[in-house]
C-alpha cells in the first residue's frame, strides 16, 4: 500500500509547473498575459531561479508560452484549453483509477459524493 501522496515525492520544478498550469487554466495568467519573471516567481515561491527556469522551459517546449527576448514570457492563445485537456487526460489515466478503487474499498457510491457537497 502506498501511503505517500503522489505529489510528495515529485521534483520541485514539476510542482511549480503544476501550480503555473493551474494558474493558466484558472485564468490567473490569461492568454496573452506576461508570466512573472523567473526571479519574481522564484522569490514568491521560495524556490531556486534555476528551478523556476526549468519549469518555464517545459511550457516553452510544449508551445504554451512564447518568449519575447528582453521583454518576457507570454501565455499563448489556446494554452488554457490545451492544459485543461492534458490535465483531464492525466487525471483520468493516473489518478481516477486509484480513487475509484479506494471508493470501492470504502463502499462509496458516486451518488454518495453528490449528497456530501
């Protein structure tokens, strides 16, 4: 049995990547908007600037942000929807099977969840 949370042993740059992705999906960083500088985000998160740069590089490699030299990094059009689709697929593939198994083990029915909110 794995008692560790999935995110607890993930590298810091991936945790930062997830936080940035959530901010893009939620609209905190809107399409066309500039992301915080590497230094600013590192200071805000208490992270090493190289770690933030690595997280940002992943977004750039995935075509979700665009760099304007000397100006900054901007969220590209369609990034939120692409991230939402990717996160949804990852959830259904990686997290949902474990949740479904745990629900079955606990005798929970999805209808029970709707009543508890």
